[in-house]
C-alpha cells in the first residue's frame, strides 16, 4: 500500500460510480449482510466487468467491493467467530485482487494511471439496518477503533493504493477512524461523510467541524461527501472547504438524484446523466478536487463527469 506522503492526489479527477446498485441493475443478488461483497463469490466476473466499465467511462480511481465486509457480517451467516474472521479477511483481499485484475485488463486498452481505493464503510454498514444514515450506535469509542483497525490490518497488506472510508455519518466515528489509522502509519485514506442536509453530517455535527478535525490528520488524503443528494453538494462543498482551510482537497460523489421509496420498494426521481454532468461541472468549478457518483449512478454518469472535468480542467481529459 502506498505511503500517505507519496501519492500525488491531484492527478485523480474522476472517481467511479455506484458499485452495488450497478451490480444489482445487471442482475446480481446483493441481498444479505455483506451487500455487494456477496458478488465476490457469486459473480466475480460481473464485478470485474463493472470496474472495467467505469474505467472505460473515464474513472481515474475504482473502489473495491469491500464496503460492507466485516467478521460481524460473516457471523450473521452462521460462521463461528474464527471462521468469520478468516472469511472476512479473505473477502477483503479478494476484493482488491479483482480490482487489480480489472486495472491490469484496462492497461491493455489504455496506459493511463489508475488507482485502487479499498472501500470501507462505517460500523453502521456492518449492522445492515440503515444505521450508517444516522450514526447512533450502541458501541463505545475503543470498540469502534478496534472495528476499523481489524479491517485496516488486512487491507494494509494488499496492493490497494489507499483506503476510502465512505458514508461516515458522524464526527465521533471519524475520530475513531483517525485513531485506527494511526496504528498503520503506512496507510493513507480519504474520509467521506454522508449528510442529512446542506450543513450537517447524518448524525448532526456540522460538516465544517468534521473537515476542520480531519485537516490536521496526516493520514487523511482528502475529505469528501458521498451518498448525499446532488442538490446539496455545492453548499456542502463550501462547508468542507471552509473547515479544511486549504489543507486537504475536497472530493464529492453524490447519489444519482433518485429517492428510495421504502413503501413501494422502488426508486423515483431524476437520474439524468446530462443533469449530473452539468452539476459535476459546477462542482469542479467550485473547487472539487475529484468527482464521482454513489448509489444509482452508472458508467454513463461517470462518462458525463469525465466530460465535465475536461470542460473545466482540460488537462484532466482521459
């Protein structure tokens, strides 16, 4: 894994899009406590194909299918504690290897530099009950640090370029992650929050305060906002920039703009790739270092982001 002071993060302009929702759209079964990680065993070729399609769309960085992997999740599948830990470790490693395979395949098509971000979700994602969208956990600080350190210990031994801590709902969990990262000084990470409105992260702390805390952490490469409605990104980008005070780049990768209707069990709303591309252009113009997509965004959305990057920053063209 790359040293946190050895990567030139500004070279990354375009992130990938939604992984689990794209796999589901292509017919993969992601039901269960491991979400997209179920595809690691069930349909690895489908996962590699999604990675490749995002690279072909112009992504500079692909995230692994490891967001919801944890020993906790494998215990829910009926494994003993030792077997669950071993299964989680194997799945984390395999998620990176599949991303590496996609990167190697793509290198035969295009020699441009591609990065791999090992995705890790918050503790709430392991609970798979929606807790990552409010951050109210029944777990103390030390246990939360241990939860994140357990997975970092595995991923630090892989060829991922850095870690992407995604959909983090609270300042306390961000603090726990920074403490866990301090145990692995060779590991770099970005940390991205999910936000409930145009000012605050899901748990209620101001994003500006979260960004201010992270701006002093050497292991943090960038501060981000993800899994959030696109119309909230501009004010959140401004809040993150005010908190970071130029010490960390800001990245954004919101949802498509659709909204999940739990009663009807369906998505509705505007998922226009053209609209997403126009919004991406405004985010780049406002100073976003990198832009991508989260839930329900597809390779077409990322192609629109790549075009937006080129329109604002010509040197960023794939």
